C-alpha cells in the first residue's frame, strides 16, 4: 500500500517520491596539500528528502524557467543593439528610440512576471505557494544544521549535486552523467532562446527556427535530468 505523505510546500497529500526535493548538506571540511602542488579537499555529505507534490514540483520548474528568461531577455535586448540606441550611443531617429523603449518594456516583462510569481501575486493554481528555498526550513534539515552541517552538498568550489538518500531511486554516481547532460542541454536551450530573440530583433527568418530548437532542448533536458 502506498503511504500518503504531506507536501512540505503546500501541505497537500502526495505519494510519488520522484517529486521530492533533495537537500544536500556537508561538514568536516579538510584541505591538505598534494605532492603536485595542488590542494585536496575532503568533507562529509548527507542528503535529506523533503516531501513535495507534483503541483509544487511543476510550480518550481515554472519559477526557475521564468528566472532564466528574465535574465536572458535583457541580455538579448542589449545584444540586439537596442540598449545602445536607447542610451544614444548609436545614432537613431525619434521613431527608433520609441522602438527601443517599447522593446525595453518587453525585455523587463519576464522579470516582473518572475517577481509576481515569487510574491504569489499571480492567481495560478499550478504555481507552488512556497518557493524552492522553503525546503531548507524542513525540521530534518534544521536538525542537521544544529549539528554543524552546512548547506550545499559540498564546499565552494566543490559543489556537487545532492545525492538521493533513498537507494531505491536513481541517485549517486549513476545519476550524475544524466544530471550533467541534462544541465548542458538546458543551457543550450537557453542560449538558443537568446539567439532567437536577437534574430527576431534583427528581423531574421531564422528566429522561428532557433525558438523551436530552444523549446525542443528544454523538453529534452526535462526528460534527461533526473532532478527535473
């Protein structure tokens, strides 16, 4: 019989553990020199499984996607030369400056939507009521913090992906190649999206192609990365 659990983010009932948030912690960091003039760092790591329902999982993915787009949009705006026109660096007519102002507003919209998402101003049922960072306030995580454990699976710059504490699920070294490949695919998708915006600003017919490629890479990343 499947055991019901309470989602830490919305207090709803959930059974599937694949949506859980894995929080990694570390402590007892030791660094020592090596014979080849390098530094070897060792530490202890532990992971906590925080219950999360499918709705909150999807909501967190939406919030992270909005954050990525809110960062990419201003970059694309500047890369398209609109920022230089707006600041008067490039010569332009009054109509061109109005065009730049309009695109500046469009580039800022994703950031406004992301802020509204974080502040729970959007009445959308698919959004998680609490942000992903709320997992750190889970009692099991706080108990480990009291024992001297620190956030992150490893010390900077040796941060790693948190391992799944449930051995019955994909975790550890077997999951790491899929995580790396999934993250790389996601970054390629983000880069394709930025290129699509830049090409659109330049009235290029290739903008639609790169937009399709971006969404295809995002979809592929969600299927590869076990954390998504």
